[in-house]
């Protein structure tokens, strides 16, 4: 009988950085320095993919390309993408220091999952130097995945399943159905589904709402509930098997998935 063997977590918006604020701050600043205004909504649309690809997709948006033509007198090209990505790297590294705190309850739930004999992995859209910063900070707060991969490690990022597949291989899991992937973006869900894993979306702490813990708590209750409902619907529409408010609630879906596996269900 297949049983759960591993849980793979995303980073920003899932285990650290409530609201996934760091990537938005860095991406929008890169474009601002080039005279281009990128809204938070546009910056968040393709969140979770490899950051160079993310920047390229922003350049490809009609409104951004139009601004670029107005300001720079030409269509944006690959050299512009490469230049923006090069400038993004140090900006993002600096911002990580401000937005790298663990999301409440995540380190504790990872410890409890390990006590259930589950391996812990992680994937991200960040580069290796950025991921190393997060891993070091998280270790100091009691959270350290057994394996932490980024697109640099496998030749490409989400929605390709390669990071998840590499982690499954390193864990020697018996089947892809024995792994759960938890993340806050559509690209996390696509990554999990493409890998044949259970896909769990995170609504309240991540990219879908995009607010710090304090800002989310300060919302009027009806507004907060409305935003949460929209986030859940979006992640479910992307293919999530389950959606939870926070990765700190991971045990509830682990229990549900184990029951489904025992009944013969598969992702």
C-alpha cells in the first residue's frame, strides 16, 4: 500500500515572508529604475517561476512593453531582460534580509511531520545564492529541509517538475503519489501536478493575497474573508487538490491525503 513519504514546501509566501513581499519589492524596483511602472498585481501574476523567466514575462506584458517603447523608443529585447535580471540579483539579496522571517507555526509543523517519518524538501524560484540566505536564516529558527533545490540545480524552474522529481529521486520514494507539494502560487500547483504529486495551495500567507501578517489581520473581517475565498478559488482552479490558509496547517491535509491513499485514491 502506498503511504505518504515526503512533503515539499515552497519558500516565499509558504514557509517564510508572509505575503511573499520580497520578490515584489525587488522586481518593481528594477523596472522603476528604468522608468517603468509595474503594479504589484502584474509583478505577482507569474510569481514562483525562475526569476529571469518572471522578469521576461513582465517585459512581455502589453502595458509594460508599451511603457518601454514610450520611455526607451524601442521594443524590449533579450538584452534588456538580461540587464534587468542582473540588476535584480543584488536588489533581491538585500530585500531578503528584511523579508526572510519564518511564517508562524511552519517550523513546528515541519518538526511534527518529521516525527511522522516524513522527509522534508523544498523548491523555489529564487537563485542558489538567494536560497542559501533563506536556508541559513530558517535554520536559526528551527526549520531546515532535508533537500532544498532551486532552478539552477536542475536546469529549469516551475512549472517544470524537475526540482520535485529530483527531490523524490534523492528521497528514494516508492511512488510520486507518496509526495505532497505545498506552495502559494499557481506555478507551485502546476509544478506538483506535472510531477504527479498531491498539490496543496496556501492562500492566506502567500502571493494570492500578498499582505503581511499584520496587514491581513488589520483588514475588516468581511474583506479578509472575501480575499481568502478568491485566493482559494484561484488555487483550486489551478489544480490544487486542497487549499489551506497557512503551511502551518499542513497536518490537516496530510491526514486527509493519507486516508485517500489508504482508500486507493491517487493524485
